[in-house]
């Protein structure tokens, strides 16, 4: 990765914009060229939040550094918790920018949604947010819930999809964060969509080492791990296919308040467009495997993408 000292995002903005897809609603000018930083985007401090999840914090830090490089005052409110905790803060205007995931956020507001594809989920999400909130462009990067088993369990039981679980004759326990117990895609969702009954054990580390150990030790047979987690590949886990669409497509998407101006939105949209699914797995690996800080990971990625 490029580790040269920071410059202004504006200095290399033309390279960044040329390398990314066209952004809906962008002006014909350079979205990262904020000049002296005295424009509308710098008039108020923008509060950026993140989940209690390393990957989400990395994305939030990328947003924060990109805005700061364009002269926007930023306040960080990171590692807040899960959706039930931080959504009220977004809705009451305490947080102005938050990296979210389209499918999971839509199910939070519309639990009985039938949308499953990326475009359909995004369109319904746009129409379902409370007054005063909006989503910016969704990123190509995805990080969605997925159910995983060990390679040994998959081979022993002939399981490669969620539908195959119905043929397993031994009791199964699902492991994941406690809120998974009431999610639409949790135990009740498995039973309703696939006819699969499982017990549930809460493991509060979002698919981290405790979850992996419980799976390897046989305390649970099935775990919820986000799809961009590098542990899936490094531990040779089998991500079970989801032919009936229990999980909605979940692209990374910023949820923003009315304080976010068009200028600020275009900066974030440009960053979002540059972030790919492969990038997100690689960034997560730097956190998990090399214990790099979110600050360092974000800075190096922005430099590598020529965004400052």
C-alpha cells in the first residue's frame, strides 16, 4: 500500500472519480474538489458513528478521513453497539453519518419485506426511512449475514445449502449475537423458510474468535458470520447457499441526516463507489490478522485508491 504523507483529497480527485463508476446525482464538477474547505460542507461539525464491529468502524473511519481531507469538521462516535442501540441516535439527529447495510436496515424498518435483490432492497429502503433521514449511494461492497458450518460438518452431512439442513438428523444449535434470536433470518426464519429447527446460543463477538471456537469445539453447529469476514476463508468454513433468499442483499450504504449537504454527500459517494467487496475483505484481514488500527487501515486504503 502507498504510505506517503497525507495530501488533500482534491489533489487526486480526478484520478479517483475517473476510476470509479458514475455517481447518481453528482454534479458535473469534481465532487472532491472543495477548494479551501470553506464551503457549505465545513459549516457544521458532522458526527460519524459506527457499530461495535471492526469492519463497520473501518468504513466509518474512511468516511471521516475523506471528509477531514476536504476541510469538514468531524466528530467520531464509534463502536456504539448494534442497531437497536444506535438507530435512536440516528433518528434524533445525534449522529449525521452512519455506514449501514441495505438488507439488514430494510428489515429493521420493514420486517416483512419481500425485496431480496440489491436494487429492489435499495429502492424500498429509500422509501422506508423516517423523515429527516436518507441513504446515499450504495457501495459495490457487501457484508451480509451468512450461515456457516465447518468443512467436516458439511462433508459428513452432505450440507452445502440452508435447504440441506432439513435432512440433518442430529440436533443443531445456531450461534450468533443475541439479537439474532429475534431477527427475521434467525431461528424462526430458518424454520419458516426452510423447515429447519435449531436451538440458539448467544455469542457476543459478531463472528469473532469466540464464535469460531464454539463452532470448532462442536458447542454449536451453525454460526452467523458476516460475509466479508476473512475468517471464513482462513478457517475453511463452508458458507451455506441461500436458494430461498432468507438473507437480503446487503450492500454498504451511508445513512445520513439533513445536516449532510450535497457537497459532503458527493465526497462520501465517491469513496463508496471505490470500495469493492474484495477491498472490504482485505481491509478486514488487516484488522483481524495484522491487528492494524482502523485509522491506519483507512489512511492506507485512501492513499492506495489515490483519494488523498
